[in-house]
C-alpha cells in the first residue's frame, strides 16, 4: 500500500514539475531545454514505480463492491489485475493460486486413473461362446496355467444361448498366454479368447459378504437378469419354486432406464441354487432369463422408523 501512496506522490511531483517548467519558459528560459528537462524528470519518476505493485482497491469497494459483480469486479467484489505471472494480484491472489494447484491435481489424478485403467485392460481377456452349464470356477480353472487369475466375471447375452466372460490376470503375460487357449472345448462349445477392450467393473465392496453366514447365503443365492418388466415378484418366486425348490428371500429390482429387470433369489437349500443355474435360457414372461451364481447376499431390508 505504501508503494501506491509513493506512486501518487510521485505523480503529483511530475505535475508540479511540469507547472514549474511552464513558469520558467514564460520567464524567458529556452522552451526546448525546459521540455527535455521535464521529460527526463518524468522518466526518472516513472522508473521508480513498481509495475508489480498490488492494485489499490478502496475499502468501500473491497467490502461491498458493485452489485452483480460488474464494472471489472468479480462476484467476490475484488478487482482482478493480471500480472502476466498466472497469479491474480489484489485480494484474489491466494484463491487463484490454490485453484491452479487443485486443477493441476485433478488433471494429474485423471491421468493416473486412466493409466491404471489401461494397465488393467491389458491384463484382461474377453472370452465368448461359453456354454450355459460352465461356472465361473470352471472357466477360471481353464486359464489357471496361463497365470494367476485376479477376477473372473461371466455375463449373460440376452441375444444368444451362449455367454461371455472377462478374466483379469495379475500381469500382461498371463493375458497373452490366455490367447493361446482360443478354440479349447469347454462344455459343448469351443471358447473364443480375445484381448479385452474393457476392464472388469468392480463389485461394490459394501455388497460383498461380510461374514461366514453371508458367504453361506451367497452359496444359496442366484443372480437373474433379462427379466420381463411385466413379470411380478410373485411370478419369479413361483417360477423358481416350481422347478428348483423353496425360495427363502427374493429381491426384484428395476428402473425406468432399462427395458428389463434383475433379481436376487435366495433359496433355502444350496442344491436349489445349483439347480436354478440350469434355468438360463428358459423363457419367463416373454424373455429368456439369464441365471448365474450371486456374488452378494440378499440382506433383509432395514425396518423403517415409525412415523410420529
């Protein structure tokens, strides 16, 4: 602030010196010499000003500012002045510096995340033409000699009687070795193995079993997809009980964005869940359902608090 006041005083001196020079010229002093002297004084004074000094913002404007953040003022009521260094002078300098840092941090995190995702994709293979009878355990066992398997995810294809899967290895070498198994007979069909274009989406860890009891529940639970929206929860329960065995708990889920629904069906007996895997491809309503072992248990709904 002292620099600003000095600058004002210096400019006043320039004005006074200009007036003094005019008086001298009127008293007969050479006009050319007086003008040159005034210019030299002006250059000397201007050279002492600090171009990096902070902008002076009157306290009334700094505290209140103009409505709407107009007339060169931000919505925070601070006058911004770019010094060319990427930092805003005045009361907004610290905020801009922090913002630049956070933006750089976000860009770095984004690049890091993308690099990690690409690395996972290179360690993953896509397997198709999988027989409906093949389980995830059997599929993973086929590739066990290629490298250590991190995850195996079998998915149903509503447009085919066969299924597809993604298998992730601990390193890229395991994925490269897995490509050599293309054409291997598994069940009744030879599987196709290709480099994957996507990574396996992780299961929300909060949904995974948290205890031995919940792991036992998973063994009795199946995950059913491609369910016709016209099919009710009672229809799903009746379908599986008439073929597989008694259903202990059932959760039918859907939304407005998807044309079909999904269900988690927990049976009383583990044998019923195994039998339910044979129902893949069976038409329920107007669509063939897809059934696979569930990775998550069906937890009882939390009771709602009573209304007062």
